[in-house]
C-alpha cells in the first residue's frame, strides 16, 4: 500500500529538493509551501504523514497543523526545529521516514559530499 508523505516548507526549492531526494518505493512524496497547498493536497487524497520545516512563521505552522487535523484523524505531523536551518530539512525528513514503521530509507539519496 502506497503511503503519502507531504513535505511542507517556506522555500519551494528546499522542499522540492527533499522531494526529489526522498525517492522511496511505495511512498508518494508531495510538497507544499503554505496553507492552501496543504488543503489542496488533502483534497486530492489521503496523506499519511506531514513533515514540516521551521521556515514558516508560527501562525502559519499552527494553521497547517489545524488543517491537517481537521482533514484527517490518521495523519501524523512532524515539525522541524529552526536551529538547523534549511539545510537541516532533508536530514530531518530522512530521520522521520526512517523511524516510521513500514518505510525503508534504502533509496534516500545522501547529501552531496557524504
């Protein structure tokens, strides 16, 4: 069964890079940069997990959490710290996916130079 993971962040370039590099069998990786895109993702179909970066302001992050929980009672939300900056988004997403049962990280590309 395919799992849907929604990556949410302020910068499309950061989210899209992570989306490309998190190429997992059995996982459909979606992306969003704001509340309306999150709403559209949920309207398009079920989302199993949301991984959110810290670049969005707090009010927006809280609104996204509200949208997720009002849209689904089965979706998990994982929020990144702000201390690691945009470069920490992919490692954070990778760690979350590695920790979720049933998802293998064997196909997640390592960062350049690693």
